[in-house]
């Protein structure tokens, strides 16, 4: 077990998400940066869909009540075990009683903690991903006890390490495809949409990222239609909304762009005030 001493700002258990239930209005959910999840699980020898702890902006403080191995990936939140700094993207041996803590991220926005064998929360509709209304809790809370397996193996290769180019977090270019309503925009609107640098507003979370700058909009609302993580909606006021992993499954705003999966990951590591620009992937 792991006891939650401090839950951080917004920390949730996530795997790769729920699939096949969107017709019932259930979001995909899953890790905002699935690449970081997969890398941490790979270093541990876990199945790539093993559940991890996703921490946003402020990391948790956790007390391990059993021996295990862990790997930390994603944003650099300066992790420490018993107040001693430890690296990311490296297997770490943890003993019962050890306390893992994090500081504010130096780079990036979301950090992932993977444990050997994965977190063992309840599987609901094929996933352990937390989502309000689907799972009993939407986030972890102080005092929670998170179920993991004890893992003791002196022969386990815990020297595996991966070097990651953190310049990835500084990239601003988001590769996109045209959305279903893209061609209804004027040529001037299309040009601005795919050449302008937009700022991320304070309204950003697991459901959607809103952008500050407006795009003049003369399009009418559409019949409620399917949307996906990465769909870029254009509201009547000209606000651009990029849907993320916990987004609804249908919407009535024009869908002007669709982010590539790698661009969703990139955007998920950005925060208020940072910039991005859309580039059509021809």
C-alpha cells in the first residue's frame, strides 16, 4: 500500500483510458501524456496499460508501506526519497517506510509515478482511470491508501535508465488535421488559425484547454456531433477550445481542427501563459 500524506494539486490514478463506451457518454479519460506513462511502465517491465499516478502542477507526498520499484516520468518535479533527490526515467528501489515527495515542476506540467505491477485500483468499464461519476473518487485525497503489490527481487535489474530530451517540453508547434468544419472558414480565418501564435488561458484542465486570443467567427452552431480528445472547437465568441482526455463525447461547436495524438501529449505539458501554434500535417 501507499499512504497519501499530501495529495498535491490535482492527482489521479490513470491508465491509457476507456474505450468502447463513448456511445453512452463516457469520456475516454486516461493519462494526459500517455507517452510518459508508457516509458515509465516499460522501464519497470509493466504492461503498457498499467495504472500510474498522474500529478498536475504540484506533486503529492507519499509514504510507501511495502517494498517495490518505481519510475518517475513526465514533468521534472524534482522528486525526493526521504528528502534526497532522485532522478526521473530511472528505476528506483523503494523500501517500506520511504517517503516520496515532489516540488514545483522546473519544466513541464504533469508528472507520472509508476510502480512495479501498476496501481491496483478498481477496474470500472475496462479502466482504472479516475473520472467523477464513473469511479468512486475523482482525485486522490489526504489519508487515502493506494493499493500496490509488494515487490522484492534482488535479481531485478534496477539499473535501467532512459535519457530524455527535455527540449520536448519547450516545443510550441502542434501538428493538426483539418476538422470537419475547417473548410467552412474563410481563407483569412484558415490562415490565421494555422499561422498565429496562441496563448494558453487560465481555463485549462483535463477536460479542455482554452486559448486566449479570439478567432473571428461567423459560423453557425452545428448539430450535436461526435468529438474526441484533440478536437479544436470554435465558439460563437471566437474562443478556441482544445478538448482533452476527459472531454465530453459530443458537442455543438464547429470542429475546425483535430490534434495529432503527439500534439495532445505536448499540449498537456503546457500551462497558463505558454504559447502554441497549429500546423497542418499534410
